[in-house]
DNA sequence: CTAGGGTTAG
């Protein structure tokens, strides 16, 4: 094999390409013929110095040929820094060399604070640091995020004339990048009188580090233009930029360059390529590169397994594992296991996931924060929150990512209160939430729908200066819309400087849940004018907006447009929206045939939509038909039974009502207690039907009474569909004292005129209350917003935004 | 005696 490789390299070296590309390299190359292939670690330190300042021109402070310093070096290298320090104290401190040895010892071992302390002590002792001292100290500053310290040292370097040293400048570039001061890094780089290969590599990877992938690639290109020959590190950094920035075509170009430079069989570069292609969604290319690797190692396999996971090929991922273990006789490492877990999730393979967990314990992989976080995520995705919690609680070392994962798992499984509690716990620790934390917790605020708390978290996010983050802003838009403050949502949207497709989908959906379809449509065309390509979710937002607002013709139009103009096949969500739309028109025949003609298997959501349509029309037979289907698919049928039972009651089929109720009892599905919430500056006020527990109860009922009389609604006689035969039942659950009305009345007396009254409700608003609140809005001339389990009703002047269908 | 690197969790 070695012979073949050498042969390859000779071909490349003797060809004219490198010379033409890199004329400056010719001389250097001869003295540095040995090519680094990645399989031999000792090669990895090989350097090319192509610039004017070559190593031999440097004046070294060579170690004095005495006994003690050599012992010190050996002690440091053996790892016992304490012994080394003891020895150091006994030595002559006039020699810079021994200081350097000690400082380096600390930095190498990750004891950065100690390294810097020793550097300071050196200054107090009157010993000047030299060109060997500073790279270690600068690195320590970078690792400690000590910006001020680093800048001070940088200033000092200027003073003592070491600010032009290549090694020192290279370390400064990396330090500034680690501190996210890429401008300073660039300044150092630009002002260097001579740059070497490492300088260029440092700048390329610095840009990558701060996620300025394009700048990174530009820097690489510039390097080529200047005539510097990239080495494997340059290639890897540039490929990394392509991979993170999803620049697949640039990645391909880099591959060509790598081939021309003779890196064809460099495992590291091949692995980088696999990763890049995998992340860019070009699985076939990744496979092709992988197949060309002469001797595959675990890292390459890991990259391939990860690529399969990223491209939703879990079977192939597990297939790879098998080949890796059997044919290549390799063993798995942490990363292999981490990369396999998403494939378990994709396959729904709980057992495999658990056995990986068991394996990690048996083989001593744990504790390992990344692996444990991946396990936690897997359990979260499977909805096994108990095990996710156990994993989280058992972790020895939790980082912010771990916390974020646990919060996200809670939120995704609807455990909003738990999520908020954990978020508070995180704040009470020394950890500072990042944009991911904030974006993960925001849906919990949206679901709990407390506008007051929503505003608080918004303020907190502003203070953290995360508002410029697109994902965060998108979540805030959704949060405000869900909490009922559409105006606030719109304000955030309008002020966003970097909108993405999700921003547009979210704002369109915001108007959908507030039943303002016209504005959704307006926004959709605005979006197109701004050059955004709609995706599946865009149409879900748009179609549900049409449905919620009763824009039937427009709904059909966009449904057709979706296929014709955008070539998108409707998914089950789109069919659901359309079914709601058809349901509005009351054309039940059309609804049933629409379901029959659907190319997809109807889900519970689809049947639920049909059930709702038949409820509106009072078609009990169809309702029963839809309900039957729901019973056969879903576990929680409570809502279904309630709808049926109400429908039976409306036509006076009491025996059926009884039957339904007894089934519910047997299945132990409790009817959810209906309640309504309104918020004042002092907190939440929760009302159930006929609630008299509120401290202002008397006042509320007085207001309700006055309003009822004004509206011409006589006590206990109202616009209900219930038959008089059920008078007793009716008066027991008179809609006049329904929770929404109580909440609305309290809202009217506890908020200032000019502001809307905002009420949230956990169940759908009943028809009587809908009529009632329309009238209340008319007589009080107040805007009343009621968010029920499906949409927000904006009442004003006796009308509702939903157009009386919900 | 110095600086840079591939796969990994949201």
C-alpha cells in the first residue's frame, strides 16, 4: 500500500499542476518531500514555511546545558505539575526558559488560570517574556475567554516589539476568534509583515469558528491566489466551512483542489468530505467518497453513519454498523453510539435505543455528557419522559446543551409547567441561557398563554440581546399570537431584519389563529414579492387561515395553486385544512367524498374535522360514523364522546346521552373541566361554569345581570337548542353563567377602557356564549378577544371575526 | 520549549 501511495504522490509532484499553481513552493518541497497521509500521527506536526521569515532565521533562547532545567522539563512532561513547581521554586528564576517550561506545562494541562498567574509572577520578578512565552499565555487567555487580559497582553507585545512574531500573531488570531472578536483577529492577520501557512489556516478556521463560513472560504481562495499551497488542515477547515454553511458546490470544488494537491487518499480529508456531503444532503456523493477510502477507521464510519441519520436512512446506518463491526473488525466509540441514536428514533426502535443505553453502561461509556444528552433526546422523542428525566438527573456533568435538551423534551411533550420550572432552575444556576434555551422555552409560554408572563420573557430576551436571532424572534411571534396579542406579534415581525421562511409561515399562521384570512393572504403575496419560496408549512398556515376565516373560494384557489404553480403534493395536514374548509360550507357529501378521494390514509385529525362538520349540521349519523373511525385510531376519545353526547342531547335522545356517558365512565375518560382565564396586572383569574369563588363574585354577577338585561336576554331563557323537556338540566348548566361570560365580565371591570378584554378558554366556546359576547361587545363598545381551543374570536360591534363558524 | 486539524448533543 505504501508503495502505491508514494507512486501517487510522485505523479502529482512531477506533474506540472502544483508548480504552476504554487510557484513559490518548489524550493521548499524538495526538503519536505514526505507526505502526510493522516495515518501516522507524528506526521501531523510537519509544517511548510513558505514565507520570508523562515525558522532558521529566528534567534532562539536555547536551553542552557545544565542539569536542572532538563529535570524540570521531564517532571512537567511526566505530568506532576506540583513536583515541577516545587523544583521550579528552588531554581534560579533569572532564566526565561524555565518560566516557559512551567507556563507551557499549565497550558498543556488545561490549567489556564495558573498559566496566566505564573506569567504575572514572572513580570513581578522582573523577567521579560519572550517569543516562546506568549503563545502559551495567549492561548490561555483565549480558553478562559479573558478578553481584557488578552488585549492587555496584546498591547504589551506592541510595546516590547514582539507583535510581529509569526507564532505570537498566529496565537492572537485564534485567541480573538475564540473570543468572537473576528475583527481583531483579522486586524492581526492583515498587519502581519509575513504570514505563514499556519497564519492562513488560523484565519480560515477562525472565520469558521464564528460561523462566517463565506469569509472563511474567501480567505481560502485568497490564500490560493497569493500562491500558498494549502495543506490538509487548510483543506479540512475550508471543507468544514462548506459543511456548516451548506455550500455543497464549493465543497465539490474543494474536492477537485484536494485531488490536484494529492490529498486523494487522505482519510481525514475524506472524512471531512463525507461529513460535508452528508450535511448538504448529498448522500450519494458521501457514499462515493466513503467507498474510496483505502483503510476505513472509526471516525470515517462515524461520519458515514451520521450522514445516514441526517438523510433519514436509519436502516443503512445500522447496516453500516454491522459492516464496521464484522468486516472491518472495528469497535464502536462514543461518537458511533451518539450517531446511532437518531436512527433508533427514526425507526421507532425503542428496544434498540434502550439496548444502546444498556451497552453504554456495561462498557463504561458513561458518564459522558454528549452521549447522555443524546440518550435524553432519544427518550424525549419516544415520549418516555420518565427515562429522559432519569438520564438527566443522573448526569454528573451538565452543560447548557443538556439543559436545553431537557427543556425542549418537556415542551415537545406538552409538559409546559415542568419546562418552566426547569428553566427557572437553570437561571438559578450559574448558567446563562443562550438563544437555543430561549427558543426552546418560548413555546411553553405560548402554550400556557399568559400574556403577562409572555411579555416578561420578551423583556428578558431583549435584555439578553437575542432579539436579532431569527429563530428566537420567530418563537416570540408565535408566543404573542398564541397569547392573544396579535399586534405585538406583528410588531416583532415587522422589525425583524433577517426574516426566514419560518418567520413568514409564523406570521401567516398568527393571522390564521386570529381568523384574519385576508391579512394572511396579503402577507403570502408580500412574501412572494420578497422572493421567498413557500414550503409545506406555508400552505398549512395559508389554508387554515382561509378555513378559519371562511374564505372558501380563496382556500380552494391556493390548494390548486400549491399543486400547479409550486408542484407540491398536498400532505395530510393540507387535506385536514381543506376538510375544515369544506365543513364550513356545510356540504357534508363533498366532505365525505373528499376523504374517499384522498390518496392518503385518513388520520384521527381528518375524522375529527368531519365530526365537527357534522356537529355543526346536526347530522348525527355522519357524526357517529366519524366517531367510530376516531375510536379505532386514537386513545383519547374524550372530546369525541362529549360532542356526540351534546348532539344527542340537542335532539333529545336521552337514552343515547346516557349510553355515551356510561361508556365514558367505563373507559375512565373524564370530561375535561371547562374554564376561562383572564389576566390583570396582578395575575390570572380562572373561572369555571357558575363559579362563585372569585373575590369579586358579587360584582361580576351584577355586571352580568345588567348586561343580560340590556341585551334583552331574560334570565334562564336563552337561545339554546336544548329541548324544553330538559329544562332541569338546562337550568343547571345555563350558558348564561358559563365561564367565558364570567371571565369577560371580570375583564370588563378590571381593565381600562380602550384596551381589549382578553379571555382564554380551554374548550370551544358554545353557541349561546358566542351570541352573548357579540351582544356584550356591542353594548359595551369594547373589543373582546376570546381564544378558545381552536381560534381567537375578535368580538366588536356585535360581530365576530370568525364569521360565526368555528 | 511555541501556533492550527477530521466525526459528536440543541
